[in-house]
């Protein structure tokens, strides 16, 4: 049995971290049974980052490596129909989502305008987590944002970057079906992991305002959300 280790759920999605939600969605789209453990401690994870999986004693970290491992190990056909051009678009898409991650995370943890709301929602949903632990995580994230670079920009410039990422992703999205055709592929799990963590978030950050007004992305998000929530 595969075990997925990832961060806690929030606002109706299975992980408040986009990389973990991406793997959750991928496993569900592929109908692979798994046990889901929500943790905060990263020291036991490969490269000390979440998510990771344990598959009968084999531990794999990094969401893209996990997907590649599962496709290979279980002969999954989810991406089999992608053209070579779509495969390369998928790489660029995942890199754009990596960029969006920093903006989304910044909006929750660093921006003083939105931090109190994120903190309160998180503590309400997870009363077992101490306020001091969350404050310590915030200080840790300040360092991450500074060294990545996003922490050195004014909020307007940060959000400008995230909105450009969202616009680029929206431009790929067809009016019907999934990103590369009528059926879902791993790229849909990737988009869902990040977009759902913006769209279902209650606070009106610039990313959330854009997301809620983007019918192509919201339609896609709700379609994946329904697909991974039913029949399990
Ligand atoms: N490339 C990794 C990124 C995962 C990642 O960035 N995880 C972060 C949180 S979003 C983490 O666990 N950080 C722990 C830490 O910085 O201490 C993936 O695709 O899974």
C-alpha cells in the first residue's frame, strides 16, 4: 500500500500545500488506493520536503519524481496520449506552477494584509496546532522567501508575477475537457494542486480575485475536484 505524506487539509482541499494536493489528485485520477497521512514534520522526508510517498519501503520525494516513479512502476497510461510538444508544454507548465507557488505562499505567510486571515483559518481548522508553531513556520518562510528572492519585492510586484503565471496557465486551458484533451492527464493534477489552493481559499488576495473571475480555470478546477471526490 502506498502512503502519501503531506501537509494538513484546509478549506475543503486535501492538502493546503499545492505539491501535496497535486499528488493526491494524481493518485485519485489514476484510481490508485493509498493511505494519506497529514504531517508537519519534514525531517523524515527525502530532501526534507513534503510531499513524499512510501511505496512498500521505497521512499520517493518531489512531486514530479513521484509522478514519474508511479507511472513507471505501475505502467500508468495517464500521459500516454501526449504528443512530444504537449510533453514539453507540460514541463513549462510545471515550472510556471513552481513560480506561482512562491507568490501563493507569500500571500498567505508573508503579506501582513493577508497573514492574520490565513493564520486564523488555519488555527480554526487545526486546533491541535499551536499558535507558536505557526509563528515559527512563518519566520522560517520569511527566510525561504528572502533567499528565493520573492521576499525582496514589494507586494505589488510579487502579485504581478503571480497574475502573469495564472494568465499563462489560463491561456492553455480549452473551453471544455482537460488541458491536453478530453481526458485528464498528470498536468491536470498539477494545475489543480495549485489552482484549487488559490480558488477555494476564502481570503480575497489578488490571486484569488483573478482566479474567481477566470471561467476556464474555475471550470477545470471544479471538474478535477468532482472527479477526485466521487466514487472513493
Ligand atoms: N520540488 C518539490 C517542492 C516541494 C516543496 O517545496 N515543499 C516545501 C513546502 S511547499 C517543503 O516541504 N518545505 C519544507 C521546508 O522548507 O522546511 C516538489 O515538487 O514536491
